[in-house]
C-alpha cells in the first residue's frame, strides 16, 4: 500500500469545509434514500450527483483507487451470488418474463433479472462515493466535536475519533512489519505463488495484533491518567460552527430523500417496472 487508505485527506474544497456532523447526517439521509428506492431514475440522478460531489472534494482517484478496486470486486461477487441463489427474482418482482437465452434448469438470462441486478448495483454505487467522501474528507477530531455538539456523548465521540485516527496507524504498522518480514527472507511479492504469499502474509498478522494491543494499552493509560470521563462535558479545540453551506447541504440531501420517497411510494411499490 503506497498510500494510506480510508484516512483523512486534507484538501481545500467545499466538502472539506462542511462540519463533520453535517457530513454524517447527509451520509445517513443519502444512504436511506438509496436503500429505500428501486426507482432507476432516482438512482441515476443520485449517482450523477455523487460524481459531482466527488469532483468538488478535490480527492484524486488514485488516493482511493485500491478501495474502489476492492469494492468493484465485491460488487461482481455480489451480483454472481444473487444470480446463483435467485435467478428468477427479477421475474417474480416485475411480473413479466423476457428470456434472452437459456442456460440450464431454472437458470436463464432474462431482461427482468438484468434490470433488477442493475438497480442493485446502482444502489451500491450510489452509496459508496458518499461513504468514501465522508471518511476521507472528515477530520477525526473535528468530527468528534461535531458529534458532541449535536448531543452524542463525548466519550462515544472521542472513541469514534480514535477509531478513525487508528486506520492509518494500522496501515503504517502493516507496511513496517511487512518490510521487516521481507528483510528476513519472507517473500510477499508476485514472485511467489498465491498460496505461498497468503501463508507468508499471515506471518504479519500476529505482530500486527500485538502492536495494536500495545498501542491500545498506551492510549487507555494516558487517557486514564488525564482523568478522561471525569466530567459530563468537555471543550473541543477543533469545534466548528454550522455555516450557511452546512444548512444548504442538509436541505438539499433532505429534499432528495423526500422526493425519493414520494416517487418511490406514490405508485404503491418500491420497484419501478418498465415491463408493464
């Protein structure tokens, strides 16, 4: 891993200037809208908006390319699994059957199944950019202060901040241990067979676990010595007030959720059916 994955990337952008609480609420509302609807038009609009927001964030694709590749592999496996276990789900949902070709038994390829799995893919692809934006554009300390401000216990807020900060630490430890193991002759490169590389990679797991436990103990001792949790409230060095942009973002995403629900349920079903 050449760069840290899923860690805060500091860039000057309108998305970065939003408070952590705003981005969390927007992410929850955006995910709810995407998960509740199967309307293709709504999902396509949300996907296009996600692309625009990503461009506004000034986050480069190479910063998250590895995560995107992993997510793409997950989507492929998910679609294959859906077809293997429910090849007629689309036919059952849309009440029609337009068979393209037959494979064997109850396995055939229909327009309804392809359309159903297209909508499933759109739902994931719509939510993933929002999730990645929330993680890589939110400073952990500022996010913790925002959570505390909207009523979340500062103990929980601080735990979330530590968890987000710990992601790049784990990656750095992994790289350090991997380099040390390779110096001892354990080959993790493409020169070894896949099975051997996996076995060699497992030799990194135990040192990584022990280093993580040691860091956890150090942090917990430091917090205990400083009297963390003694008082009901605390102040935050990185606290940010809500600005006009925060309210605009919340209103926009809230409107998307409301319109999505109206379009989805006004017809009495979550599924847009082009086959009727």
